[in-house]
C-alpha cells in the first residue's frame, strides 16, 4: 500500500504555507482526502496523531490548535455535554477534542475544541449566539487574526463566514432560537441558543467556490503545490467576503435572486382559510374566528386578523421572523398539512383533521413507528385537575423554540392506548413570516381620556394657585 505523506513532509508543507511557531491555527479537514501517512503504513500509527504532531511541530509549544467540533445538538433535540458529545464534523476533530489538555467550548451547536496555551479562546465569550459579532468564539478568532488550515478540503468549508454575515446583516439569514440542556459534570442547565439560520430555499445555498477563487487570485489564500492543503489568515478572508457580500448580497449565494419571504412561502405552501365576519357582535366573532388555527405566525392567524380589519379601522404591524424583543425572538411561520396517530394495522386513533389541537403547535415533521413509551414522552394531555372535570378536553400546547414533534389528546384517549407500538405521521413545515399585531384607535375613549387629563390639570392648578383658580388654563 502506498503512502501519500509523512510527519516530516506535512511539517514542511505547513511551514511553506506560512505557519510559524506561536501561531493560533484553526483546522478544517477531511483526512481521508489527504490520504495515508507513511507512519500508518509502516507502524500503524493513527493518522490523526501524525497530522496533529506535524501541526504541533510547526506551531511549537507556544502555538494553539483549534478544530471545529460542531454537534448541532439542540437542532436534533439532544442534550449537549462538552466532555462526551461527539463532533459531527470529522474524525480529526473528534481525536483532538479527546486529547489531554484539550478545551472544548460550551456552544451546543457550533463548538470548537483547542489545545495549547490559548485554548480558552474557544470559551471566552458571553451570551448565547454562535456567531455573535459582539462576543463569540469566532469573534475571538477574528480579533486575533488566527490562521486557517484547510487539509483535504477548501475554503467552501469556512463556517466563520456566518460571523461576517451577522456583521453585514445578510438578508438571507435570520435569528432562530433553539432550546435544550447543557450538561457539565453533574450539573444540567436549561438554555436557549441563537443560530442565524438561512431562509430554507435552494437560492440561498452558499456558493463559496467564488470566495475560494477570489482569495487565491488576491494572494490571500495559498495552496500547497503537491498536497490538497490551503492556508490563509482569517481577517483578510472575512474582510473580502464582507466587501463583496455587502455590495451584492447574492454574490456568494447560489441564486437566482428572488423575494426571499415570497419564495419561502411558496415552497412551504399556503393554508387557505376563508373568514368573513357578517358583523361585529361577540357571537359573530366567536363563531367565525374561534375555529381558525391561530398559531402565532400562521395563515389562520392572518385570516382572523384580516377578517377583523374588514370590520374595524385596524392598522396591522409586521415583525418579521428573527425580530428581537428583549429575550424573545419572532418565530417562523408554521403550517401543518396533516398529523395522524394510527395503530400498526392502519386504524386511525385521532388526527389533525379531526381537531387542530391534536398536534403540538410548531411541531417538527415526523414519520415513523414508535413504542408506546416513546409516544407517551411526546403526547400531551390536560392536567389531572382539568382531566377529572373534562375527560374529553384536548390541551393546546405550543413549542416555538423546542425543536421536537408532539401530539395532544384527551385523558380518555390516552387511557385507551394499550398497544406496544404506534405509527405517527406529522407533515408540517416552517417558512419565514411575520408576527402581526392589529391596532385599533378608539377615538371616543381617547377624547374622554383627554377630558379627564384636563380635569386633573385644572384640579392641580386650583390646589397650587387658589387665587388663580378662576383663570383658564392656557
């Protein structure tokens, strides 16, 4: 079997690309593309250790090595344990995070691990935003202008561009909250984490091969002549990205250019709800509007608001998905095409068509056979006190920030579920939308409030200036 490199040849390659002692180096890698080292062929040495020791010999004892250890834990509705949760981005990163002395960040989505004197650079941040331009691991990397090594991959794998997209407020991304638990030792903490996701349409897929070629042409990115290895400093790469992407937000996207919200709405589909109010009595409004599935951002809610606007002088305010309000972030539009719980022989137990309350608002799509135990972990019923009084009541449950599936039913229905397994199908989707608020200005009430204010002013004036009490207030 032929080897492609050795510990010494890798060391020389890194030095030739500008790596020097004391550097802080972030490595993106696919070691299988690089091939097999001589040391593995001859002595079965671990290729990851051969690569690590080659980098270590180049940066010296005062240098620091960083690797991405992204787990996307909260996206998958899983707990994150910095010490034990594996990385989803490669063999090399998993090897490095487990080395003695390695420090791993506590970001439950996009963590980094580092080893060396500056290892805490991956954890020295405040807040809960993976790509915050104010305080995040990547902000630290940018401020220190660390070097980036691409081993077996190219610049298309540079996740740091999401930091710059935040800085320039890239229109194809919006903030989204993910909830979950971080485990550290014996302690577990419930947290919410922010990840600026892209609008989920093919047009917004990255086209970073352009950035790769532009950095090569500008001399920012260097390529080894014989090995699939590239090297650059982080700041000039991100600065170039910022200039081009700010001038043309579609420059590094697949395209074609489109109206993002409109295209995403079309992708997810429309829910058609007809709601016309014949009058403004409480009975009319309750009869027409109550049956509509008025989820926070949804076509049902919009239909209800538009029906009210046809009867009142209603001003509608829009707050797009990703808009912040203190610790709250406006969620996406949610639709549910169908949701069903069935026995394994196909007998329907209940469905979204029977009652929209049967599916958790903002539930993720799901399809599969689950055990009774797993079903019950995702099945919501009224509290015992409510169930005792209303055994057929179905609760309304919403989970805007918990990325999971869920169903709801009455206590009576749950008690009848005795099979060992069931089939669950939830056909739901998300798209960018806007929280809408209707505002009605009631003029008579406003005028009465003005009159009361004038009376209060007159009373205060009389109290302070009795001798002038008969004089009009100007």
